C-alpha cells in the first residue's frame, strides 16, 4: 500500500492517507471527514485482509451519499461483503492482481479521466496533502486484525427475552467502536450469522475477522448471568474469558467492565477521550434501559398493537430518566409510525415532533435523534428537511437501517424509485429479518420496471415466511406480506387464505387493511381493493405519498372509487 502511495506521489498525485495523515492530538473522525470533503476522489486499495472494515464502510458511505468519486483498486482476488456492495454497485474498478505497475498506470489514467490534475512538483509532506485524493486500504486495522462481536446467545427458554441479549451485543459493539485501534466488523454483518452454526474459523473467514467476541446471557427476572470470551482465530486460542453475575442495576458497570477487559486483553492503549467514551452512559436508570430495549424489540414488528406497546415502554423509560435521549428518539419514531400507518391523529404527529427535538436537545451526537427528526419532518410534509436529517443520521452511523429505510421512503414518496431502490437494498443487507425492507425493495423494482429483481425480493420473503409464521402465528403484518408475495407468484387461493388470516388477527389495523387492498388489487379484484382501501383510511392509514406512487395500486388509478378517495384526501391520483 505505502509503496503504491509513493509511486502515485512521484507521478504527481496529491495524496492523503487516512492512517498516515492524521495529526497528533486531533480527533480521528474530524480529520477523516475533513479530508473526504476536500478530496476529489476516494481511492480504495482493496485487499482480502479486512474487507469488513467498519471505519472504511463509514468512509465509503459518506462519499457515496454525497455522490463523490470512488475508485476501487483490487491488487488481489477479494470478495466484497454486503456492507460495501451497495455503495460500490455499478462503479468500475481496476483489477491488476500482483502487478502494481500496471495498476499504477490504470489508476493514473482513471484519475485523469475524473479530472485530477497531476502535479509535477515534488510531493509535499503527507500531513499537508488533503485536497486531492483520499486513500483507504481495506486492511485498515494493520497487522492487528479486525474484531467481530457475535450476537450473544439467549439461553433462556423464553424468546421474548431475546431483546436483552441483543441489547447487550449492541451496547458492547458500540463501546468497542469508540476505540480507534479496534477495527470492528459491521454489527449487521455479524448479526447475519446469528442463526447459523459456524465454528469460529468459518465465521472469521466469512467476516474477515481475526478476533471473535462471543458469549451467552441467562436472565431471570432482575438477575442475570453473562459469559463472554475473546478468541484469536489465527491461533485458535481463547485469550480472555469471564463470567459476570448481577442484578439489573449492575448492568452498566458490567458492560463497562467487559469492554475495558477486552481492550486490556488486546493490549491496547487508550487515549483520555476513549477512556471517557467507554464509560459514557445513555441513561443512569437500569430499568429505563430495560424498557428501552424491550420497546425497540416491539417497535419494528410494525403492527398497531406492537407500536402502541412500544410507545408505552418508551414513555415509561423517559418518566424514569427525563434526560434519556435514545428513548426520546425511539418514542418519536414510534409516534411517527403510529401516525403514518395506523392513527392519523394530530396529537401523534405533534408528539413525534416534540420528542425528536428533545432527543436532539439531550444528545446532538445521537444518530437515532436525527432519524427521529427525519421521520418527524416526513410526516409533516417537509421532505427536503426530512432528507437532510436522514442523510445526517446515515453519515453518523452507516449501519443504521432505520435511517436508510426512512430516506428510502422519502425518495419513494417523491417518485424517485432509483434512489429508493438503492436505499431499500441497503436495508435488506443491514437487517435481513426486516420483511418491510424486501417488500419496499420489490415495490421500487416494480416502479423501475425491474421485474426479475422484484421477483427475487419477493422470493426472499416467501422463503423466510413459512418457518417464521410457524413460530409467530399471530404476526399479522408478516402474514399479510406473505399473502401479497403469494399473489405475485400466481398462487391466488393461498394468497387469499393468508390475507384472511391476517385480517382476523388485526381487523382494525390501518396498515393491515392497506396491504390487503394491495393484495386484492394484485389479484384483479378492484371493487374489494377500493373498499378495503377506504377501510384502511378510516382506520388511520395516512401515507398519501405511498397511495400516490405504490405500483401495487396502479390497476386502481382509473377506478372512480379510487379517484374519489384520493380527491377526498386532497392528493390527486398519480
């Protein structure tokens, strides 16, 4: 990497390297962002060593969201992981395995095509060269190697306590991501392997990680027991392990101990600010934290009852800790979803806005606060401001699936199917179990006329659903999505059966009725579709942008009943 950098400088390329160009006593993230903003192109030197680099994913997403130039250079055969496939999709790359000179010539040609002017003057010192090219090696963690935090196993018999083990995994991942010397594998890449029975070496190969953190959680009422281990896969050696027992009130102390002991086991030196960051707490109340985790589990089940229950949990959390920014953000998102899909009550919309402001007031560095603000602006019809807030959230956390989903829906509402498609595809990569992501992706493909891709997205849903519904027979949202997919596959009787079952579970759910209307429209039953759509609106379904642009409803747009419905909502039919 450094040899190639030297040759590029000798050829007159003004170059800044993220590892070598950061000043002492400066904030790493600030210098990276500054360099990216000033650069004309991001040059990726792609290696197999650490293609799941969390920091590199952030840099690539930041440049991609700003429509910047990215030039990937493969010097060895490398499989690009899902976390990078989306931002690099459709970008021409340079491929010269083992031939650095040929790669150099190809890079120079590509840079000149982009408009980079080669400077024949001697290259200035690295620390001052930040204006032309930002170079990132995917082996970002150097020789130390990347680290993956695997989802902790919940060894309780009750799956309803999964939220607690998932929350511990998320918190540990977040804390370790604050340590600059740790190259962390994307948390969503790790989560994709949660249900797969791999040994540590297979996981390491798939994720590109040298170190694996794993463990288990057993909880009984307010008591818990956590087992954690750190394995060096290259030597197949357990380099650290510990067991922690405690009451719920001890959870924050134990989370800090786990993170600090992993850092010590890796023999890392922390800066003062990193030591402070490892002990930062979103809330001082363990019971508020527990309510927040449980609420997050219910929120994205996306039924009226689950969203209303999530709101109750978040509201209780902020009653216990009135400065809990994450709970305010989550509650704001929940009220926004309640207004958008289930209950078009002005009180819900106003509460969503109020809580998003509170979240930002208490923590303006919280990505979820900007996601909440984006959804709040969205339901108030301020699409430009909504887009800005969603992009800010993604810039702060490239793995935030809710921000990607929200921005995708903003673009879909504007009829910008290409942008919506890219974002919804990213959602399915970040959270494969989130059915709405696949459905929204399929609808974007419909809008773009990409029949095969739409079919593939629906096929993914059809493969996930049968087993899921066996375990969760009362998940009406999932069952209705499954019905729509079956309709698209030509299985009319099966589709009607599943749709009927879904409505039996949630007969007064506006979003469920809306999806049922889409089902009838797909099956060519226009009268039933329009009548069901009226029922959805009567029950509070309020997403006028989706009504206007949803390809599932295209067969209804000339129907008098549909035209009348749209006119009554002061939204002209598309």
